[in-house]
C-alpha cells in the first residue's frame, strides 16, 4: 500500500461543496499524534477527524491500527464521551453506515424514535435508501423493511414501507384526499414528477399539498408527508429548518444536530448553511455557538466550516 502520507499530503478535499487543500500534515503524522490517544486532548482529535473526508478518515484508521496495534473506534470510545463521542464515531462511518446505524438505534428497545425514522427514510433519495438497506442487512443481518414493519403500524407503517421498498405504481387517479393514493404518489420519489403533481393538485383543491396534509392527516403520518413534500421542494431548506428547530431555546437537541451535520457534511452542508442564513437571518455557525458548548461545540463549528 502506498504511504498514507503521500495520499493525504497531496489530496484536495471536496468538502460540503467547497474544495479545501488539506494541511500538509500527513496521515502517518496524524496517526502518531493520536497513537497515544488517551493522553491526547480532545481538540487534537477534533482537528484531525473533522477536517478530512470519510475516505481519508478510514485511511487514518488503517494507519492508526498498524502503528498503535489497536482499533481507532475503540480508542475513541475510551477517550471521549457524550455528544462528542457520538459525533466522532459517526464521522468514522460512511453516510450509508451512519444512516443504517441511526435507523437501527431508532427501533431499538421498547419505544420507537419516530422522529429519526421520519427524517432519514423520508429525506433520502431512492439510491441512498438502496445503499442503506444493503448496509443494514450486512451490518445487522436483518431486513430494514421487516424491522420498520415490526416497529410501526397503520398508514404510517404503510408509507415508510412503501418508501423503503421503493414502490412505483402510483398516479393521480381521482380528485380528493385518499391516504393510500398519497402513499403511492409519495413513494415514487421522482422529484420532477412530484413537483408537477403538486402543481396539478392546486387545480383540484383550494389548498396546496402541505395545507391539505395538515387538514387531512395527523400524527406521525402528517409529519412524514410534510417531510417528503419539504424535501421534494427544497431538501437543503428542510435540513436548515431541522437544525433551527433543534437549537431553539436553551441548549440544543444534540442528537438531531449531530445527525444532520454528520450525514450532510460531505453532501450539501454548504447549501444548508446558505439556506439557514437566508431563512433564519443568522448564520448556522452563530447559532451553534449560542446553543452548544465545550469540545462538542468546537467539533460542530469545525464541521460547519466557517461563518457566513
């Protein structure tokens, strides 16, 4: 294997939509800095892991195991705790691995975390869901759709199942509200087609699609439909609003903030930052600063990538 130092020292990272020339510190040097990770301050770990891509973090993990003779994830668990630990361990997974793990956690134990289920299943594309299902099966030796079916019920379960199974038979067949038809329409997952459906819906109804959803369905099914419509209209705005809601009042919903930043940091975080500033008249960076603290805050700010 070529030296990781050569790989990391020369690579330009496309991160959140912006190209950043990596520091000339090599992967080998990174590993030496964290080889005695239990003695290293958290900021060193944050600096190394939040400023690289997933592929580069995996290369660092490989080199770390070669040098330190121990697993980097296990070392991180021993050195960190709380929200910072969850964030750093999340960064060590691919996006599909992270989403699969979050979905499994949302269905673990007696209760179901419907909010996480809705966010992930309703905001991911068909191709992303295919990857998530594959990783879920490989990791947990179970089918995602069967686990979803076992932890949900009613029309909410039907919608999630349709999305996870990627059904494609729907069409607008009649005027009026019919949950089964809505489920089949939403599960088609074709953004251009659905945008046309939403426009046509206005000619049949005095309300737009979101207004009709709020009038006709309630609870988790309402939240799921609204999430789908918002993501079809502007996915980055949806995530910007998720972050805003998670950081209202005192403190923050760390799990939501972590999940959005980890899952979107190499996809569209720069666009989310832009939508956040446009919609909420303040930057994401400033909001994180006001509602989080300590090393966890430092890690989030580093992932965020700067103020707007």
